């Protein structure tokens, strides 16, 4: 997803990911804000690692990690 290989995902990177995988989310910006846990406008490698852990381990359906692939 990191098209410029700077170690950060932008909203545009995330939108391309959704398009490429046919996820068809219409709320990419709102979802990206959930994933950008520190609010700096980027999702870093450290944030992604935390989000993936939450995706697989969290029991909280509102946990940011549970939004990686959009709304289920």
C-alpha cells in the first residue's frame, strides 16, 4: 500500500488499496481516521502492527484494528 515507500500510509494509499481489492467502501476517510490512532494524517508501520493485532485479538467490535478492511 505504501506506494512511495516512505514507511507511512496516507489516505490516498488507503483509497487505492480499497479500489485494488474491490472492497468498495464508501467511507474510506472515516475509516482512515479510525486507523490513524495518533491523528497525524498517516498510518505508520507501528500503527499497522497494533491494528493487525487488534483485528485478530480484540473482542471490541469498535477497536480501530477491526476497521482495517472496512465495515463488516
